[in-house]
């Protein structure tokens, strides 16, 4: 970046002008706070920058902040030249624990670590041919009680995934490989993917899924035991590391999926049964796609650890969804500014640049200081000592 990162610069990126309405100012300040503030995020920080009471900020968060249109306007400029001839679309869900009698849409979910009470969101992460990653969709899971109260149709996580596949807009010539875990293996998801001639599907299988080979049907657990002696060693480079796998593949009929290529993959002590639906999928392509699925787990960690994904304290559904959308917008902005950096490194760059702006403005204000000259000189000395820490040259 040639210019220091600040709220005016962010406003120019988003709106191409100085924001005039309260909603536009709220979006710019909220995003700037998400991308520069470390630690527990609080809506009181946004209220402090806007010079308003935090209740007023919460009230505005309930309104429609036109974030969907804003995200759609920003993404195509970056994606048009990055998608390429082959892309991976990873779909998965994440839960955020939340407690409170007045919070809406709470549900009890079973996870690998036990039961949690909170909110659930289904994400779609697009990994382009140049290895850049973008969040292109997020849908909240609505409980049956919340749907009855708001007169909405109840949809499962798999149905939300189908909605994402129907709404996503990608070039027709791009070979898109949809990657998911065993929770998203359903016949209507596979049917939606196969309606696109250039799309394929890769997923893992549960141990109780039925696999039919040459008229003989067995469960996935029995399939693993039977074909373990037939594994052969291969190496695949993915996610910046070399992975050594023992694999084999065979054509089979999978229950609730249909004809598919079944791959048995073993790494260290973990053995997985994978499926690939699509004519353009080889054994190596199936293994590579599922290794790439780990990127969405890293995404969830970055959103929660660095971009305050779960640090919302809003009671209303619209308010906390606006917070989630702003977090996603902050992620995509950081990725567009620093595509080769992790979110932690990109946020550090933005924070340092913002601190440089603060010091630069403070030094400018001190030139108008007419108090004690000795005090003024000591303040200038302290600021000069900090210029070695923060890149003040960016403020010029």
C-alpha cells in the first residue's frame, strides 16, 4: 500500500467518496475497528469513534446496512482475473457458542467435542487457480422455533448448501470442484452439482455408508478393512507442504450418491474413504481436493481468533448477522490488500499503518501547541523514538 491505512482510505475503497449517511460511516468505522483492533472486540469502540452512545450503534446495526450489495460489488473485481480454468468451492458449517435468555435463534448442536448451545453458519470458500481464497457466501441456520416466530421456512444445513450452489455465479468454462465433509453427502446436493456440466464433487464418507462393488454391498468400515492391503504410496504437495499418502481407487455405487469413484486414503494412522463424482476427477485430483478442504478450517480459526467473528453482543437476528457480514467483508478486504499474507500478518500490517497515521496526526497537532516548550520538546522526542517502530514514512 502506498497510502497509510485509515478510515478515510477505507471509505474511499468502499464507497469511492466520503461517507455521508450514518450507515456508511458506521460500516467504515466498524470495518476499520475489526481490522485494526486486537483482543476482545466491543461495540463501544465503534461508538467511541463515532462519538455516539453504544445504544445508538446497536440500533443502527438492526437496520439493513446494504452489506450484501456492497460485498457483491467488491468481489467480482478481484475474482474476474483470479478464478482461472479450475477452482475449488469448499462448503462447511461452523458453530459459535452463545448463551443468554434474550438471544434469539439459539440451538443445541452436537459436535466432536460434545454439545454446545449457540449459532450455526454455513460458509462457502472459493479457492482460485492462483491459490487465493475468498468467502463468497454465508447463510445462518435458523431453528424451527425461530422460523415459526418469524414465519420463515425451516431449512437444514444441507438445504442451505444447495441454496449457496444455486446462487453462486462462476464462469461457465471454469471446472469447479465442490468439496465437503461427510455431513454434506446427500442425493439432492449431488443432483444440484451434476446439473452443471463443468462441476465435480469430492467428499468423505461416514463409516455406515453403503458401497456396492460388482453387486456386493458393504459398509464403508468393512470396505476400508478389505482394501487396505491394496494401498500404494504417492506424494501430493498441498497447502505449502508435501503430503505422503497411501491410496487406491475403484468405481462403485454409493448409497444416496449413485455412481462414483471411491478412494481409500491413509495418512499416518488416519484412514479415510473419499468419493469423487465427475468425469474429470482422477485419484490424485480427489486426494488434492480433500487436502485443500483444510483451508476452511483455517478460515474459521482466523475469523474467530483475529477478526472477532463471535464477539457480537446483539440480541436481534439482523444485528448479529450484520456483524457476521462485516467480519466477512473485512476478511475479503485484507485478502485483496495482502493476498500472500495470512490474516494475522495482514492485520498486523494494517494495525501498524493505522498507528502511523495516529502518530502523524498527533505530531501535526503538536505544531499548534502553545504551552510549555520543554514539555513540547519531550513529547516530540518520545514520538521520534516511536518512528523506528511504526512506518511513519507511509504517512508522507
